[in-house]
C-alpha cells in the first residue's frame, strides 16, 4: 500500500534552539516508520547536527507531502503563507501554551504521529488573504495573511481615516486606530480582542473589525470571502499608517494608497488528530466554563 505521507518536512520555531529535542525525537520516529525526512534550512541554522537533509523552504514545499511545524501558532502562520502554493499538508506541534492551530503537545507527539501516518486523522482546508498596495495606480507591494490584514497607525497618538469599499461599493469612512480584515482562522486572534465575532473555521467569510473607532456605531462587519475589499488611507487622515499581515509582515503606506484584499485561490491543508474538536479548543483557550 502506498504511504500517504512519504516525505515529511520539519520546521521549527524561528531562532529557537529549544526545539532541538522535539526535532531529534521526530526525526528518529519518522525514520523508524521508513519516511524520508527533510529539515527546513532556517531551523537547521539554530539546531545544527540533526543528521537530516537540509533544504530551502521552497524545496521543502516541492518535495514533501507533509510539513510538521514545531513551535506555536505564529510559526504555523509563517509556514502556511510560504507553503500554501504547494498543496502540502501542515501539522502543528505546540511547544508553548495551547494553540488554535498547533494542537498536538510534545508528550503525545509520537503517538499522534503514528496514528496520522497510519491514515487516522482529520483534514480541513482554510484560506489565506492576498493583500496588494496600489499607489497612484501602480502596484507597490503585496503579501499574504492566514490570520489577518491590519491597516493601522504607527508612531503617533492620532487616529487615521480609512475609506472602505466592498466589491466596488462604498461602505463607510472610519476614523479609528485602524481596521482589521480577518479570515475565520484569524477571528480568534486580533479581531477577537477588537470586539469581532468568532467565525467557524470552515465558513467562507471575512470580518472587518474597526480598532477603537471614534464613532461607536462603527461595528464589525461580516462579508462573503469571495468579495474584494478595498481600503483607502484618506488624504485627510494621519499619514503615519502601515499594513501588517499576521503581525509578522509590515508594509508602509502613504495617504491615498489603496489596499486591495482578496481571498487567495490556494487553500491551506491542516491535519488534526482524530477527535479534534474546535469547540473544545475554544473552551480551553478562552477559559469558557
């Protein structure tokens, strides 16, 4: 019988040598199951002497069927953005507190992995956002986000003014500290702290959440994920603004810049152990009774 996950890549938390023990244990376990194991080159820089073949992130995506991400949700966000184009499955091992995306603990890692390699797992697909910045009609920069795209002020105490358009139709002008455009995955992150709703991960929807709006009638807005969202930094607003993707990528903005946000056509494949329960994670993560 053909092995579903024949070649497996390992990605550790960026710059953290503390992932070494888990990496060594995973490498040995996978070799015992006669899998080919590749190590992400950025991880190899902080955890040398693993005895594994080291490859670039691009080569890992091209050669692997599964990538195991060892760290936290932030590490998996980075991996998802870089590997979405390769249709590779992602599995998260959490080395910190309970994560929404990295839901396997190191203590159960080998048992859960053995089950997954035997074909016992749950798979789900989630989408990313693609963000482009246009200046005077010219494409300036672009990035992607798994959680959210945030237009926000920086280095000043004043609010910014942002015009919002959905599918070419004007929605409103918001004076606030910024605006969050979130995927269902990101609805439990920054958008939640801004008062946004929790969206089930399988929904084909996006949510727009104003950050500390000047007018309290500005409320979160849920729209179809196939919509095109355009945000314009008003010329009347404070020029000190920027776009942040997943809290990890920053893109500078000028007044009049147009930020275009769409759903990326390539989906992220997430692997969970059998028995994965989204509501159970919500109860634990959010301390619900």
